[in-house]
C-alpha cells in the first residue's frame, strides 16, 4: 500500500512539474520565434565538429583549467547519474529494486557512487570559487541565483548517497564498502536504527531527491541554467565560415523600412537563441578590454539584459495576442499555439515596452566596443556579441542618424577624401618620396606585377605608419617581388566604416575597390593592415572579389622560407610581441609573425601574460581609433603596461593601428626613449641591411 500511495503521489507531482517545464521551454521557443528567420547553411561536418569539440569536448571551458575540470565533471556526471535516476525512481515503488544487470550491477553501483561523489566535490569547489576565492569574472552577477544552483546540486547529489545508504539499512543488508563505498559508510553509521526507521528515512530522502530534481527541472528554462537546453543547439546552428563575418544589408529591398536593429524582434532567431544559451559565466566580460578599463560595457550584462527584455516582451506579446491563449507562470506567458507566430510578431511591433537602445542597452555601451572578439573567443556556448552590437550601431547610424560627432566626422572625411583625416586624396602617394632607396611603382607605371600592395589610409597618410610600408617595400625590392600600388586611385577599405555601423558607406567603397581591382586584373593583394586583410579576405568575396589576399607577415615568412631574403645582421632586442585582433582572433594567425622574429639573429621573444588568442586589444578597433575614450582608463595604456611588465626593449606589432596605440602608450608612460615600438617589417629590415 505504501508503494502504491507513493506511486500516485509521484505521478501527480511529476506530471505537474513536466507540464510546467514543457510550457517554460515552449514559451522560450515562441519568444525566439519573434525574431527574423535567417538562412541556414548545412555545412554538417563543420557543425558536428563544433558540437564535438566545444560542446562535448568543452574546449572553451578549459581556457580556465580549474573551472574546466569542475564543469567537465558536472557535465558528464549529470548525464551519467540520469541512468541511476531511473533505478532510484523505481526503488520508490518496488522495494530493493535493481537493474537486471546480474553480477555486473556492482560495477554499475561503483560507477554511480563515485560519479555522485565527484559531482558533490565539484559543486563544493564551484561554491568555493565563487564565494570563497571570489573569482573576479563570477562577481559580475547582478543577483545570487547561482547560490540556488549550488545548493540544489549539493542536495541532489548528497540525497542520492543518503537514500542509498538508508535503503541498505531498510533491507537489513550489510554495507558494501568496495562497490558502494559512500552509501556504505552512511549505512554503517546508521545500521543500528533498525529497518523501520531506515524505511522512513529512505522515503524521506527519496522524496527530497525527487522534489529537488523536479524543482530544478522547472527552474532550468527560466534561469541562466537554460544554457543546459540551448547551448548545444547554439553551437550547432551558429554561423559557419569566417569568424566575425557580418550580415549584409540589402539596400535594394524596397520593403525594408529601417536598417539595423532597433527592436529585439528585429534580430534573427539564431541571434536570439544566443540570449538563452548564455551561461552567465563572465568569461566574456573578464576578457573584454572595455570592461577591464572601467567602461560601462559588459558583454555578459549586454546579453543578459537583452534576454530579460526579450522574455518581458515575449510574455507581453503572448498574453495580448488573441491567437495565443495561455497562462502566466512567474513572469512568462505560456502559449500552446504555434499558429500564432505571425500575430505575435505583429503585436510585438506595436507593443509599448522599454526601448532596446536607450532603455535596455545604452549608447555608451554600444560605442565602447572595440570589436576585438575576445568575448566571443572565450564564450563556451558560441555566443556572438559583436554582430549584435554592430547591428544596433547600424540602427543608430543608418536609421536614426544618431552617432558620436567623431564618427560623423570620420564618415564625412571618408566620403569626401577617402581617408579618416580628410587630407586631399591626391597626397595618398607622397609617402614613397620619403625614401630614395625604395622602388614603389603604381599599377599604371608598370606592365605587369604579381602583388597589389594595398597601402591603406594609415600607411598612406600617417607618418609613423608610412615607415612600416616603406620597410615592407624595401624588403620586397630586395627579394625581387614584382608589386605595384594603386596610388591616388586607392580608396579606404571600408572596414572601420562597417564596424561603426555605416554599412551603406562600406558597400559603396567595396564596390568601387573591387571595380578597381578588376580593371587592373589584380590576382594577389598584400597589405600591412590586418583590418583591410580581414575584410578583403573574408567579406569582399560576397561582393565579387576574386583574389588571393595576404597579410604582409605571411608574405615575409614565405620569402624567408623560399630563401629570397636571409636575415643575417644581429638585432639584439627583447621583443614583447603583441597579437593584433584582426590577424589573430579573426584569422588565427599567431605563429607566422613569431617565426619571422625567431629567424632574426639576436632577437628574443618574451610573451606577455595575455598573448595569442587571449591577447588584449590595443583599443583601436571598431572605430575607437577615431573616437575619444571618455570613461575609465585608456585601453592602449593598459595594454602597454602589460607589455612593459615583461621588461622588453621593444614592443613588436603587425598592425599600424596597434603600433600607433602602443606608441602613444609608451609616451603616456614616458618610456618611449627606453622601449621602442616597431612593426615586424621594420625589425626584419634591420637584419637585412
């Protein structure tokens, strides 16, 4: 009779919990459906590999090895104990039930007990990391719901061992310290209480376990733990192709009334899945150069605020739509009807809710982003923060015409003179007159050339950056490389305009540049600018570019490998090498610049604490090169201090933007006389002369 009553109570409670869980999950599904549909590129091999490596392999989590080990135990432990959960449930209705594994059951019991114990240890360690060690990245939380998660997981694991221990007492069996070591200790400690008390305590902890499991199940979809449901989907369905690649805007679509994203439902559905996949682990914010230097931008906070806004708006939409009858649990409206999607989107467009930009996300947050992608590189669930920020910038720039005055001036100068300073475009070629020992022809001065050298605005007009392109040109002369430049016909690449939200200007520049490339039958492009390199290589092909694209470090390495240049002169420098974001995180080029430096006699590379894919941005990306930092510490000064911390004689770079920011940093720290800032081409040239 006791087992029958227990079964009836269990079915009732479980049925209600499952009902709430399904409705919660379904509501989030409906909220995501408010977004715009996006094209899906199959690429199954790449997607499956991403799930295996970043999902089941937990690769991103092991950027922090301690947390990685902890989460790996919890991740696989939680899956393993679900098998034991089935047996535990049946134990509540059939006294002493065991899976019919025969003699093998003792090994199953051994695995379950050790898995449960390791999970309990991982939970305790996680609690210590947050509240004892007070790990910095975990202090960005705006609430303390994480405490509930730790408490629930602790109860869940401990109750398993307790109910198994008291089951042994209930059955009057002798404890097995070999195959059931932890429940065996509990059974041994309480064996004297007798079978009746053992039975009562077994059912007490059985229900504690069941209620914890069911409560946690209902809690998951309406908390940060929703990443347990959405993360794998997010990893599988994320954009494929070049990382950081932005969506194009079709300016010929006459039905489009506004550009960019000014309402949460104007993001794509896959962008909205990001919001519920967020684990609120703080890894993104911990590595963000804006957050780390006192700006208001926190990538994690950005995602969480957008998620809460979507949930609030989605709940209001579902409760107001006549086609979506439902009920409200907590703050979420739950609807049983999929046929209501169109009505919901229509309602969302007219619903009075806080403005996405201004009320939910401030303009200061949007303009603080350097687009370095350190946040995305750290994210274990494949969230993409940068594209959302740029979509909102697009709305401000293209739809509202609202932008910082520095951005407005930048756009005007690019439109008028095709350079950020507004200098007469006819002066673009003057840099080659600074040195008499280099030969730099234009495309109309030679009959043929192998490489088009894209000088870029920095190399053409900035005095410091001109020295980089001059050194590179000299090396190509020495190696016998046939190259030419566009001269005064060269325009801006448009990369920065795009990152600042002016997609229209970017596309205009892209079309003009590609027309130029085609007119001169350009097959290979090389540039000293990682930003131009990235946009030519990964974004221009969508607009018709067909050419091989090289960063100057790639060509230099190739020339060294082919023996066309041989570094022989000693350059006795201790070089702290800085990885630029657009060469590193965007294009995964880390070793080539270092190999060039290693080929130079006398050079010793000393790595900063943050290097390679963890390297901190110099502060110039995303248009920040042309805008003033009005909050907190200057990013370039912070990065310079990190470089100076390893006591170099030279800070090495591969990007004219980075070099400018780091040079300004050494001046701010008043060490420019003691510590030089040089591009790899400049360092290499010294070894060839």
